[in-house]
């Protein structure tokens, strides 16, 4: 299965099971980079429109760029009546947007799927001067609570390629190379309350768990239901996340993808070593 098609059979669960993003991240971007209602955002890898909805709610114009037809159609069904929203069927590395047409590029829960040098070049092409790139991830807490620890154990037991595709595999060095400048970093608390159906949808929205028909699918769901009963309070469980945000103004439009330190000439150092 291609990267683009990984979520085609999980759209309904993605819509009902994935967490949103706290309003605080928008306030941070506004205060840090001077964004305003006139700013246009390219939400790249927009999926079903979860992050697009956040920025629309704060008055921005949003172009959702999503190559997966089923996910993009879900975003249009939810947000298409908003005159400040439109969707484009294209990959992150070739958005088809006009040059210098947006003020901000956002990739929420998506950057780890991209060809990073090609995406950086595309950001440089479509951003206006002094444009901003913001990379966002809801990072599920894997410990710190009995629920978090048990859910992580379930994924490690029943997941397919869970450890391979986790977005946490992207290093701080890679993020620094991508931004090639002064990065603003923030972490925000995010909590998702889920009933039993939502908890099941949250699990099944993940591309690294076995789908219906797989021999581990039904045993996994039985284990999940037992986990819900163990941890639920008043009919719901609380999934806790760190929303990790990395943002900067993209320097030097059209600049090539910076080489890692091991490939730099002797004596050179990264421009934003930290």
C-alpha cells in the first residue's frame, strides 16, 4: 500500500477518533509571527480537515492540500460550506498552488510522511516573503498514567508496523535542518475524552493496527474493550497528548536542502546548532 493510500479504509474512524488541536497553538502562532485574519494558510497533508477546522475557527483562509481522495472528500463534506475554505487534491511535494500565494504552511500530523527536501522546496515556492512553516504533532503520552501505559502495550502487541512509522522517529536534528534558522518550539497540553465507540475509533484510525479480516483484528478489539472497562470513569477515558509545535520563517526562498553535519566541509557548523 502506498503512503497516500494508508488511511483510505480508515476515514470514518479518523473523523470520529482523532484528537483536535488546542486553540492555544493558534494564539502562539499569531503572537510569535504576527499572523492575522488576512493570512492564508496552506494546510498540507490536511487529511479529514481537523487542523483546517482549527484555523477556520480563528478566521483564517485555508487551502487544504490532501492527496488521499477519501480523506479530502471528508474534509470537504465537513468544511466545504465555509467560503474561506477550499481543498486541492495534490501531494505535499507538488501542491499545485501558485508561487508566493500563501502566508503560512501548516503540516499537522503529516510531516513524517513527506519527502522532506522536496517539501521544503515546495514551501519556499508557495510562501510569500517572510512566510512561516509550522509543523504540529499530537504526541500521545505513552506513560504517566495507567491508561497510557496499557494502551502503548496494546499497540506493541497487536500493531503491524507501529514502531517503524511512528512520527516520533523524526529527530530534533532533522527538524533543525528543515527549518535552517531560528526555530520556535512550544509544547501544549491536549486531552481527548472518549466514550467506548470513540476509543475504538481512535485505535482503528491508526494505519499501523490490523484492519478487519486480519487474524489479530478481533483479539485486538477484545483487548481494547477490556482496557476501556478497566480505565473508564463515568463512561469515558482521557487520552493525554503533548501538542509539539515547531515553527519558523523559512529563510532564503529556493535555498537547497541543507546537508547534515556529517556531509558538511570540515570546520563548518549548522546555522542553528542548538
